[in-house]
């Protein structure tokens, strides 16, 4: 069977990539049987607000849903929620369902996402120790976030810092522990790390870098303190583990599909089995513009790979691959990131960090590869174009705030 | 509640009863109005929910924040009545609001 003749497509996982694949398949004209299998009970929903506005209780659950339930009926999409998939039978082209039974597929899209990296210390299973990944996680955590309580957050990545900002705004006493010498060490430059650490401290968060968590202590099954390797003891009613995620690749690996820190896919999101695609956090993809492969943990990536998989299955032209982009909201700071900064040789600061409105550009061989833009949408949006154009930029151009970003981009890409 | 009329780039009209407090973007996405991507889900981070608001409703649609203004500056085919639909909250005063969606957000 060639692409475009599929009768049955099954999507496993119910996050951003899955939601996009369903929409793109129906928009692309697929009229056959379409089934979504997800292990959570909620309709497919957006995760970014879980560590931001939703965590603060600013809106109700329904507003997290990508689509209302009526949409799935209209689109004739069968939803199997609260359902695990223990096994793929590739030879028989079917998936097994956790509660028994199986579903046949012509094409399978794995959008299994990722899960929080488990906290590798004693006491991690105590009551009061939380992850932040799912709606259920927020439902457990939110009611406990009461002003005056002490919260220790393990990990100063984006999730940890966003949660710290929310917790402070809710009046908790917050300490963030980071193993690395600086916050956001894995994802950004020392300039941004310093800026965000200073901001959190100004807001009253205690940040301990180079901190090695040794164990969590508890009483009667509930956490009471985080203890560091140097003996420091931090009393806490709430501990949030935010030390990164692991791709959910086991289902694919057990089925003999090639994996290496993620399910390996080609440019069309196709795995080593031509009838199986993978999209989102779980997939390791070619990052063509950056000359390497890897996983991207982002909304943009999930949307793009959902579209790529749908197009490839339907035999439609490959959608354009956009510049990777990310965002993070902390306090009144909107950080917008374009590109991937790993391997930069030069950085340029535009604007003054003290004004809370500035950007850091990352260049490699005179070409822009990434930007961190704080409260600076023009720098972010212009950079998306500049990065993908591969244009060479003369030194001094990016830091010259008297020339608008729009003009800089127009001149460089002319 | 307010009735919002979405006009497709080809002129097709659709009237949707919208709840107060929702954004115009959410109303469009929930009802599969074409032409709006809203990749970031309403965080004012992506500029892919660009619409044209009927002149008569521009003032009632609320003032643009600095963030939205600078995002819109980079959208395609911007006009004086351009808005990001994630930044327009539905209120009673928007009864009869006419919003035109572009052919594409890119």
C-alpha cells in the first residue's frame, strides 16, 4: 500500500503532537478510521500553562483542551482515553490495548511524549513530593500551594523556575536547588542565567547552585526536609522535582524500532518502520538547519512533527520546517527563544538587562544561530527569519539599538 | 455572551455564540474557524492568530498592549485593523463583532 491509501490510522499519545496530527490528517483529506489512544483521562490538552497561568488557578481545565469533545465527534475521531498501549505488533500491524483487545493500523503515529526523570534519592516516594508534567500532577500539587508554606524545588530549568515564580506569587517560601554552577545551565548562556537568578532572588526566592541533593526526610510518610550532601537541611512541606524528562520510547524499542535517546525518525517523522511515525518529545529528529539530530522538547517541535507525519502519510508535500522556538513566562518577564544556541562562538547583547528588555544573540562563524529575547518580540521574530536565512551579520549590527530589528533583518536577508 | 461573525478570506461567514471571558482566538479554535493557528495557545508568544477587526469594533476590542503591537509588526499583510485574536477578550459590548481571518498565518 502506498501513502495516501491508508484506511486506518492510530495515534498513540494525546499531547500536542497527537492533537496536531489528528487535525492535519483530517484537514489533509483523510477520511478513513482515525483513533487516538491516550493513557491520561482528560481530553488532549496544552501543557505549557501547567507551570504558568493554570498552576496559579487563573482559568478552568476546559480552557487547556486543544478542542472541545464535540470536535472529535464531528471529525469522527475515536478517543480511547485512560487506555495504555503495552505492545505494538508490527508484523500484524496492530497495537494491543491495556484492558484487552487490539486495533489494526495501516499507519501508526507514536506521540508518547516524555515523563519526568525520577528523583534518584531516598525519600522520593514520600507524600508531598511532586512532579509537574500532567493535569493530575497539578491537581495534586495546587491545593497544597498555600501562602507561607515552604517549597523546595529540585532543578533550575525552565519548569523549576516557572514553578518558583508561580509559588512566590502565591506567597510560598521557595528554595530552588540546582546541581550545576548556574541556573538554566543546560539551555542558555551565563548572561541569561545570571539575569534570571538575580530576578528570582529579588523576588525572594533562595537559589542554591552547585547543590547536591542527598535525601528527602519525612515523618509519618510526609516529606519534612531536603538534605544536601554538605549536610544543609532545608525544611519543606512541599518538594517539587523538576530535573528534566525522559522520552517515552520503550513501546517503540520493545517492538524493535530504532531508538537512541528518543525514537529515531527521518525528516518526515518516519521511524525505522515505514508504517510507524513518531512526533514530539519522544522523537529524535534531523535538525537539518543545525547539521545534527536530537530531541526538541517544545510546542513548536510537536506541532511541526505532527504536521510532517500527517503529510508524509497522506503523500502530501512536506510542510516547511520552521526555526525552532520556545518561550518561558516568569513574573512579568516573557522570554522568547529562537534557534538552538549550542556551539555558539560569539554572543552579542542588544539593550540593557537592567531595563528588563533585552536580547542575547548567539552566533557561529558570523551567522546567527539563536536568540534569547526578554520582553523583546521584535528581536525574537526577526531572529527566526535571520537564523533560517543563514545570512552573515557584520559585527556591531545586532547591538545597534538605533536600527530597528525589522530593518536589520531586511538588510541582512536582502 | 456575544455573537461573533468570522469571515473567511474567501468571504464565507460564520456566526458563533461566544462566552464572555474567552479570547476570540479560543472561540475560533474551538469552532474550527480556518486561518488561525494559535500555536502558543494564547500566550502572546507566536503571532499566529492574526485577524482583521471590523473598524466599528476596534475601540471596543480593547487597547493593544506593547507586546501585541511589537508582535504584529512582524506578521504578514498587517493592516491598521490588525489584532492578535488571543488578546481580545469576549465581552457583551462585542455583540455582532466581525472578524476576518487571513488566508495563512505565514
